[in-house]
């Protein structure tokens, strides 16, 4: 993160060029497996449940949905 507008602009242009190159040459844009993304999301929801922000049953439901979809 930067507060310098010129540095931020340069980083954005670099990232844009990288994404455009990857798309043009069929290089994967994401290198994070969906199962891992699901697990990270589940961990954040479990933490929210522990803080009382959401119900305790919600992470269990999310776990079942994620694992059910991935096991198919």
C-alpha cells in the first residue's frame, strides 16, 4: 500500500499489463485453488461466529456447502 499517487498508478499499470498478458497467452490468472479459497472463507466465518457476529450454525452450513460442492 502506498500514499504516493504516482507509485500507485505505476503499480496498477504493471498489474494491468500482467493480467492482459496472462489472458492473451492463456496463462492462469489465479493460482489459488478453489478448495483453499473455501477453507480461508470458512476460517473467517468461524472467527466471526466466535465473536458473535453471526450464528454458530452458519459456519457449519458453509462448510457443508463448500465440501459438498467440491466432493462432487
